[in-house]
C-alpha cells in the first residue's frame, strides 16, 4: 500500500517537503462549466448585467484565486506562479460558459490546485454577479484537463468521463 504523503509516521498531518525536488516547468490546465437560463446567458454575452462586465470580473477573480490557493487549501505550498490565464468559451446551445484556467510555474511543486481554484472561483463570481437574474445556475464538471512537469510527468484527460493517458515520466 502506498504511503500517504501528507501524514507522518505518527499519523500527524504535514506539508510535503519539496526541498530536494528538482525545479522544472510545470503547467496545469483545468476547466469547468457554468450553465444558466438563456436570458442570463444573453445578458452576459451582451454586457447587460447591472453589476458590470461579468466575464472580465470573473477572469480577475480567477487569477486572484490562483495566487491565493495556499491560503485556502491547508497543505498546498505557497508558490511563485509565473503565468495565469483564465478564458471563457460560450456554448450558445447550452446557455453555458466553459471556463478554462492555465497556470504555469518553474518550481518544485505542481500547479493543479491553482488551476482548479481559478476555475472554481471564476464560476462562483459569474454566479454571484448574476444570481439576481438566475438562482438556478449550475456549476459543474470542474476537472484537471492536463498537467505537465515534475516527477509524475504528463497527464492528459482524453474525455470528460475520466479516461486518461498515463504518466509519461515516472522516474
């Protein structure tokens, strides 16, 4: 059985020591969906939401959230992120936006949690800004799309059901 990386020999929670890990370029991409009624979708698309530009506000919130991930996730390392992008892809027929966050670092630990946090907070920001129009919005399908770098190598999700290609470099 594999050891738990966040528990020491006495069963106490600990942060993983990455001191001796090699620094490498690490990239993570996460995505999620926020679905809404068609009228809300159109208001966002046409920038007619009373609170302002929803997608730009959500983009800023996602970037800020990625930078604060270690303040939210107890055993997550504070890191010096070198790049964050949060993008939105409208899905007209579904009255939804796909949210995608890409986070990059040259460091000793990965950025998967930062990318997932960016997507989550961007979706929550859209909900917050539009809840007066549509309390039934649904945030779903938040997952890691791909990651590269580090000891575990490359992970690429090949579909939203979870089928993946395995790690490329496990040494």
